C-alpha cells in the first residue's frame, strides 16, 4: 500500500519535470510565433507580474504575513534607477542593482518596526507605508537639486536601440530579459524553499510562538525574506520603467498595483512555487484584454472587478488557490506539497 | 484613485475656507475656527468609525470594505434625496433598513462561511482578503454603474451657515455632529442596557463562553454587522449635503476610520467618537498651517506611530484567534 503510493508520487514528480520543461520550451519559442507587438507586450506584462508575485511570495507566501504595500519597493527601484540615469547618465543595468539595494534597505527600515505587528495590523501598516511614500513622492518636485517632478512623473529619455542603456529596438529583447528575471526569481524561490530559511519562514508563519520557543528568530528570518523580496521588486520596477519609459507615483507606487500583486499570488496559490505564475498567466491576460477592448473611464476598473470577484470565490471555495486543482491532479492522495 | 480623494477633501475644505476670506481676522480667530471645524468634522469621522469599531469588537476582523459600504450608503441616500426630493435627514428612513439588510447578508452569506472554516487558524486573514475583495469590487462596480462623475445633491442645507461672532459654522456640519453624538449615545446605551446588546458584548468578549451560555454566535455576528453598517449608513446620509458622491468617496474615510479605531480602542464606542475628534482636530490644524496634502500624509504617520507605540497589544489581538 505505502509502496505503491510512494511510487505514484515519484512518477508524478517526473511527469511534473517533463511538464515544466515543456512549458519552458514553449515560453522560449513564443516570440517566434507571436509577431504582433501588442500580444508580445501582454506576454511581457504577464511575466512581469509573475516576477512581482513571485517576489511578493517570499514574504506573503512563505512567511505567511500579508503585505499589501509591495508596489512601494518596485516604485523605489524604478525611481532610483531612472533618477540616476537622467541625472548622471548611469546605465539602468547598474542603476537597477542600486535601486534594488535601496529598495531592500527601505524594506528593512520599514520591516523592523512592522514585523512586530500581526495579521490585519501588519496589512494595514504596510498600506500606510506605501501610501505615505507615494504622498511624499507626489509632493516633492525637487530634492537637493534633483528634479523628481512630483505627481507628473518622469520621462525616460529615448536612446533608440541601446542595449547598454537597457533600451531595445524591439519587444523581443524585453521579453527575453524578463523571462530571464522570472526564471532567476523562480530558481531563488526554489532554493529558499529547500533551505533552512524557507523552513524557518514557514514555521514562523504557521505558529510564531512555537517557532520562537524552538529557537528560531522569526523576525530576523522574515527581514531577510523581505530584503530579498524588495531587492527583486526594485529590479522589476526598473524593468517596467525601461519598458514603458515613463513612471509616475500613482502608476507604480500605487495601492492598486499592491493589491493586484497580492490578489494574483493568492488566487494562484500563496506559498507555492508555481501558484503565482499560474495566477498571473490566468489573470493578467484577462486584465489586458479587457483594457484593450473596453475603453472609457467607466471600464477602467473592470479588470479589478474581475480580480476581486475571483478572489471572493477563491476565498470561499478554494482557500489554497487555483494551484490546488493541479495539486489534486498530481497528488490525488492529498499530499499537500507541490512545493 | 486616491488623488481624486484628496481632490474631494480639497474641494470640501476650500468650500469651508471660502467663507473665511471675507473678513480679515487675527490669528486666534483663525485658530479657533480651525479648531471648531476640526471638532465638528471629527464628529463625522467618529460616526464613520463607529461601525468599524463595533464589527471589529465583536468579530475581531477588520472590515476592509468599510469605506466602500460608506460610499454605497452615500449613493443610497443620494438617490433617495434626488428621486423623491425629501429632506436629506429624512432619507434615513430608507437608508437604515437598506444598510441593515446589506450588513446582515454580507455577514451571513460571505463572512460567516470563512469564519467557520478558519475557526482554528491562528492568524485569520481570509476575512480580510474577502472584505478587501469586496472593497475593490464594489468601488469599481459603482464606477461602472454611475461613472466617475462627482455628484452632489442640492439640498436646502448645502452651503448654509451659522455665525458665532466672526466664526462661521456650516449648518449641515453642525447637524452632522449632533446626529453623530446622538448615534454614539444610542449605540452605547443599546450595547449596555438591552438584552441583545449584552449578547453582542458577550460574544465579543469570548465566543466560546457566549456559545455555552446559549447565544447563537453567528446570528449575533449577523446582527452586529448589520448594526455596524447602519452606523455607516447614518454617516453616509449626513455626509450628503457636505461631500460629493463618487465611487471612491468612501476611501477618504477608510484609513481615517482605521486610525480612529486604533486610537479609540477595541470595540469602544465612546472611544470611536473621541478618536474621531482627535483626528479631525489634528487634520484641520495641519490643513490650516501647512497644506492639505501633508495633512493627509500626517494621518498615516499618526496611524503608524499609534500602531508602533503599543504594537499589537493595543487591542490584545494576539490573544484572539
């Protein structure tokens, strides 16, 4: 009995690998089939959101807290690299790393006091932080002689096809860059999940007092996860700035983006490796297509309506997220780890 | 979406401040004026927070859709006033039952199933996510239904003032403050003296013990949520002569209500009013001496400071769940 079930899970695992490799090959080949810039843009955005939700997942998934202000870190990354590029001509490739580090530092400053809070209080505090960062940026026109432009935002100067300056002539290049980032973040998630850090985080997320009584410094582990998460958020923020070539506070440091990230991750399945990716592959196309075909201010929020009704249904009927369908498929006996 | 909110506050305050520019006045009068308006506005904030504090006190969950409920109630009151032309304060006759039913069935159909499912989870965030979902959903649903227009009901109260010496006080603001005091007192008496009120408080104190005493806990939850939304409905109605109605109008009050609940203390009904007045005064004075946008940022900063001075212990949240 036991033997047969373990055999089954092994075969399920190998079929899972084959499945993963197949998807990877499809993703690599997509630019060959999709020539339309619009659709390629959607693919890029899907991957961008997948990256964001995967980074969110370090804290929101593994550590079991509910951050609702993660867009702040993407915004900080985007602003730092863009300001460096505009004012000192530093290539966004380097600015990206600096932006990521600044994001991580800000995350630590925010994280040290906020991780004392639990549940809903942490969520509220994270919203308060992203909103106050946004208000500060919106009300700052110039700081130390550097133009921030307040609510009007920053335009990134066009350089044509300049790979050294993170600007490309075609969408294809952006596609492969973001695909690389997503795979990198996925790999790091996998590594974290299999590491001591991952186990500490899950333990602390499930029962902080019990974990602490066993000698795990939960707050410290959460801070590490938050710093890694914010670093990648910062890098992805820079990517977005270079893709759209325009950033403004309400677009990138917004509560709406923060909620989108959290919703996608939870609908996909928080705390799992592939849940966030599944979530963004299902939800982002819906959002983008509704944006493409329904214009006018009335329909501005239609994708958010879609997200929120799906999240209400998921909370009511499938608390594990959509990934739990696949879990049941691969592990019919109810081993709840596709992790 | 929050830029619009700041815009609404700005419009509101410039309306109020507009009266002041008529005469030159000395600093003390400006201060007193700001203080008085802060207290009156704070009364309304307290009223908006009343529902949140009750729901929080009984169920230990934060209703993230609070501002959205307020917005929905503002629309309800707006349409009653607009279609029938009655006095805005009389529209309460319609708004209160609507609010109660909305609250009752939100709790019964959506929140209770999750609460039952998460009964043994240490940090239940399911309800939080559900209400956050409701928040985003209804904001955008009302945007779809009514468009992004700023609507304002023309009432006989709009723009009317009393004058106290050289201080001008907006009449609807004063009425709103009085109604807020009455509502707070009524709710306080209801919870203290009636049988149902005692059952609600007992459920808030200890769910299991209340169940053992023969209280139908989930029905009490439904009623508490209903009563909470009624408080929100009253707040929405008294706001009609003062504010523009807009799909995102509730968000202005959202974070303030959270701040007030934190300031005032868990489930404390008088605390909500007191916290509301504190927030109103701080905001009014900051708006007078700095700028409205920084006053909005100040709210968040106060909120964070209050949260950190007594981390999580402020409501004894850790012991629950």
